[in-house]
C-alpha cells in the first residue's frame, strides 16, 4: 500500500488537505497529515524533523512525501535524511533549492523584504489575506480566513541542509497555473518532472480532484 504523507505550507495547518484526504483514501491509499503549527518559535529544521518522525512511523509501505509551497523545502530535507524510506517526493507549487538555500534566498527580493518587515517582535509573520493564495471565491475565503496562522520568520530564513541523498529520490513538481512564482523552474532544477495544473496556489482547496489524480499517478 502507498502512504501519502501530506505536509502543509506556511500559515496553513493539516486541515489544508481536508478535501484531498478522503479522495486519496477512497483510492485505497493510506494518508497521514503532518502538523507544523506548534506555536513556539521554530525553524525549517524543526519542521523537517517533524516530517522525519512521521516517516519513521510508517512500515512496509511505499511513502510518497507531498509538500505544499514552503513545505517543498521541508519534505526535501526530510527525504534527504530518509532516502531509503521515501519512494517519491511531490512538490505542489513548492519551493526547492540546493543545500544552503532558504525560502527568502529563493524568493524575489520583494517577498523577503515584505515578510521581514511584517514579522512582529516574537518573529511571527501574520497571515496574509486568502487572495494571496489565489482564493477569491467568497465561501472558500470565509472558510480559510479564520484558520490561517502566523508563521515563524525562522522557517523562511533558515537554510536547508542537504547531503545530496535527496537526489536519489524521484520527484515531481506540480505547478499551478497561472504561475505565481517560478515553481516549475525550481522543480526542474531539482531534477523533477514538472506537471502543470490549472488552479490557484491553494489548489488543494479549490481543485482537489485533479490534484489527487496527479498524486495517484506519481
């Protein structure tokens, strides 16, 4: 049996996959959602350790590690630590880079300046509006707004630690259209095949069925 380990992006929680999980389970897969919403200050490595701990609980299954947006960096670091346990990495509009890269180093300068300026005295970045994730439908926006959480700045500034073991793990980059950031280029640079998917950045909320079809094909 295939186990999908689903990792949400910044400002989100495991609920981001609520519309995806039932579809994956109906297809006969096992799914686990990782929670990266601990309130204490944390960084990229802390989040990767949470994913690694989840991977270590899975036995005798083929693991597909799925990371949305910021979590692309998280799942790649986790796969680098457990290359023999992870069978495939999937980035959903996900950030990816080489050893030493951070989200702020990969993102445009304007993004880095904005998140640094927005961080409060505790290093927490308030959640942006749903429109920032491509959510314009009023009903979905109303569902999403109260669920969004502050994001620790350190998750964006901490450089990823890779030994190149992750390069042994096949990967797919699912890139949403219209494009917001060059996720297709980042995925290709990581050696992943790239697949286009019509939908906003939070495509798992708006287009779960076509996303699941792509995940099942990985």
